[in-house]
C-alpha cells in the first residue's frame, strides 16, 4: 500500500473591523393600508363610518366603566380600612381584646396609640396578638419578681377521674 499524504488546509477567518461590518436591514411586516371599501366591499361609506363611530363609542363606554369600577374598588378598600373591617388575610380580621395588665402598669403604647388597662378595643388580629404577648410578658415579669414559678401556676395536680357514667371530673382543690 502506498502511503498517501494528507494535506490539511487551514483557513483563517478574520473578523471584520467595526467600520467594515455590513448591517442587514430588518424588514418590518406592515399591514397594507387598504381603504375600508376593500375590507368590506358590500358596505357603503356611510355604513363604514357608522360602524367606526359605534366601535369608538363602545370603547369609550368600556373605558368609562373600567374607571368607575376601579374608583369604586379603591373607595371601598379605603372605607374598609378606615372602619376597621377585614381587608386581607387572617391577620387583618377584627377581634375584640380587653387589656389586662399587671399591677404596675396602666397602659400599653403600640404604634403611638395607647391601650389602657381594663378597656376593650376592636383591633386587627395581628395587633391583638402583639398586645396579648405584651400582657403575658408583663404578667410573667411580675411572677418572676414575686419569686413564683410556672410550676406553681400550671403544676397543681388536678386529680382528674374518668368515668363512663359521669365523664371526666376534677376533684375539688384543697383550701390553701
């Protein structure tokens, strides 16, 4: 077998300089400007003008209705927020809470609004949760100050008995 020599040819491609680059014009597809008579040949020019006017009035009516609906929704939301009705998720539901503070406090100030002891307020659930947390922390601090433990509060035996006739029953607590 005769050995064949392979010749490899390498082509060098040079990138054109920016000024030598050719820009290919992009063509935009445009709708042919046809007169209305060509689009609807069976209609007279008066009928075409009437249809155009009707379409414009319908569009204007839809815009006006959309603007009215948008204004109504915004005003309704504003009034609900102002009155305190539910406007969102669970955290925005209105609940009633009575402020019960430990003996050393007379109010809670939250978001620059005072909530006084022994008063009942209608607030959003997330505000009520915050107020409950503050009240609990106050009572917990008072309990710690007095030297009591949570075991004293929750650890008392209940002496619960279960019966199929009576059901669950707690024994009376002994007098302290």
